[in-house]
C-alpha cells in the first residue's frame, strides 16, 4: 500500500511539473487525478506544497536574469519598476487568498464537477482569445505598465477556482491587454514566483497541525519530480507559444474536462 501511495505521489509530481506553467490548470489536473486514483492528502497540502518544486524550477531557469535585475535595482529605474510591477500584480492574490482560503480548500477543491466545467470553459476562452487578441502593444514582459500589471493580478484571482488555471488567467488577461504571446507567458512565469511561494507558506501555516512524517515522504517525492519536469517545460514553452500560440492548450483543457465529466457520470 505504501509503495502504491509513493507511485501515485510520483505521478502527481510529474503531472504538476508538466502542467504548472502551461495554461491548463495544474491544480485542476492534480485534484481530478487524485479523485480517480483515490489519493487525498491531509488538508489538501500535498497539492499546494509540491508546487514549490515548480517555483524552484523557475528560479533555476531564470536565476541569471533575476540576479541581473536585483543587482541593477539600486541604480536602474527600469529594474525597480519591473520588480514593483510583479509585486503590484501579486497583491490582489494576497487579499483574496487570505479571505477565501478556507472556502477554496474545503468546498471548491472538493468539487470535481466544478473543476471539469472550469477546464472546459477556460479552454473555450483560451481558444477564442488566441484568435481575437488585440494587436501587440507590450512585447516586453519586463516593461509592462503598473496599471496593466495590477489588472493582470486581479484577473489572476479567478484562478483560485480550481480548473481555471493561474497561468491561463494571467496569460489571457495579458493578451487582452496588449501583451505579445511570449511576453504574456513570461510575465506569468515571473508572477508565479511570489504567488506560489506565498500560497505554499500560507497553506503550510494553516495546515501545520495535520502534517505527519508519512505525508512529508509523499510530498518530497512529488516535489522532486515537479521540479525536474518543470525545468524542462519552462525551457520549452516560451518557444512553443511564440511560434504556435495557445490553441493547443485550450483544446487539451476541453478534452480533459469532457473525459472527467464522463468519468463522474460513469460513477468512477
């Protein structure tokens, strides 16, 4: 039984790394996979904590660029504005996340049908926006205006409903506000760092009493695989969306959502 749980944790870690930085909802995929596999962590902590592995993957891939930005910040107004834009975009998630945390974890995370519907609706939105997005006015993710960053941060809050997708919401918001496809994905990457790290820290604090040694073992397995897989995905995704856009991910969401609804209807 223990080996079976470890294999499931490994699979979910792999799934997290594959889906975190593409707009398909990693949390939605984790929750419905866990539902059908009979896997449930105490306080749903596993699903949140292994996302930290994906955060570390982003930090690894962008370490040189981040170091350059923070090193330049004391004397470079543009570097300071970029840091501020990410923090401004992060603020809405702080307020909404703290206020709605318990409802999200105890109600929304426990509703597979809602997740499936959100996957389908989000997929439709992604396919449509990929075709009708306005002309690019902001080609550089490091130069988004502060009002634009705040709007993207507000849109990100929609992703607290599992199945919506954090990266999907921020990318759609950025595209509709004039970002290029590559810049939209890149800003989503940068915004993921404080957002996911903050979610991890707050969730760990709220669920510190329900963690045990066996849960930490499962989390460690999922964490490592999420990190390794996410490094590969992050390096690939920018080139892909720059060439082909986001329609493939939208159709994938629709397919997965439909399969989940069929599985629930069949009583699985």
